[in-house]
């Protein structure tokens, strides 16, 4: 089995971009949480208060991102010989579980309010303006975060971006519910809070399940494995491969493969072929390292 040097770790540019974009999200969510909570309580809008709690969960989510970003940048050490990239996956799991818990809480509160519809008040119109402001802010934040996430290829930042998009969608539902309440349909406000809760639970389950699968060594997708196979087989001197195995390590992929070569080659020549195969795989694919075993044919 051959382990080759220069294993990749988190780059300073990638870490800085993630940290900078997350701090932008922190300030946006902090301001929105304060505005939504204050206006929601004043306007007696359960939907807007629920949206404020969702924005508050974003602040916790941002904290998890900052924590994971700091620790995943560390290289391998004695306790973590494969590096710390799975800190990002663990944080994504935490975000998903947080979303699910917040959503369940919203569902329970909305259900209780719907049991006594005669006690549902007509909300103040300030709730509508605040919901529209939150909708615009969250949509702009989502587009910004997703652009950064795609540029640095971070699934953790993608999760955080879609968390912002779920807030934008919930703010749209809240705006519709508040508008309907002002138009004379009092049940619309708690129903909007109910819909927001369902959306959050669904998003939380999606992220939790994906992160859980990555933590238990899920393989790379079929297209990525096919690209890895093509690059190795296209290396001069490689006559075939077998037992190709991959597993996710954060946003990167760990590869193990048996390479078939001419049995008359020297060890030095075989090693050179393996080095070139590794270089081709890591040149343009999100591969952390390639472990190879030589089989003579």
C-alpha cells in the first residue's frame, strides 16, 4: 500500500471566505431577530414571532459554522490522522437537528393557538411591513451565501445558505398570513406559523440525513467515482484497476484503489505510475488523497 505526500487541507482563502460570509449572516440575522421579535410582540402576530425564532436559530447555525470552519482547517495530528474535515459534516448535522427542533416547537405552538380561534387577535399592519423586509433581506443573504459556497465548494456553507432560503420562504408565508389576517381572516396568522414549522422540519431532516450518511462513510456519487476511474485508467502504464473505494471526508473524498501494472516493472517505475495517477485524480476533483496498491499482471 502506498501513501503519497502533500495531502490536502483547508486553504486559507477558503477558510477566510467562509468566515467572512458567515459574519455577514450573523449581523443580518441579529438585526432581523430583534426587529421581528419586537414587532411581532407589539403586533400580536404569532407567525412573525415564529419567524423571529427561526432567525434566532440562524444565529446558532452561524455559530456552528464558525466553530467548524476554525477546526476543520487543521491538518492531521496524532488524534485525527485523516485531518479534521468531518468537523464540517458534524456541524451540518447539528444545523439539521436544530432546524428540526425549532420546526417542531413552531408546530406545537401553532396547533395550540388553533384550538381557540376566538382568541386570535387582528394583527397590526406593522407586522406585514416587517415580514416583507425580512423576506427581501433573507433572499439577498441566501444568494450571497450560496455564491460563496459554490466558489469555495463547501457543503456546510451550502447548508447555511439554504437555511437562509428557508427563512426567506417562511417570511413569504408569514407575509401572506399577516396580509390575510388584516383582510379579515384571523386564522391565517397561526396557519402561516404552522406552514413555516412544517418547512423548517423538512429542511432539518434533509440536512441531518445527508450529514449522518457522510459520517458513516458514504461513498462518493456514481459520477465522481466514474471520473476517478477514467483518470486512473488514462494514466500511462496502468493496465486496469479494481477494488476502487471512496468515502466522504467533509467536502473532500478519500480514495483507495488497486492498480494493475506490468509485473516486470521495477518498484521505482511502478511508484512513478502511481504518483502520476494520483496527480491526475487530484488535479480537478475534490479528492483529499489517493491510497494505491500495486498488482502485477
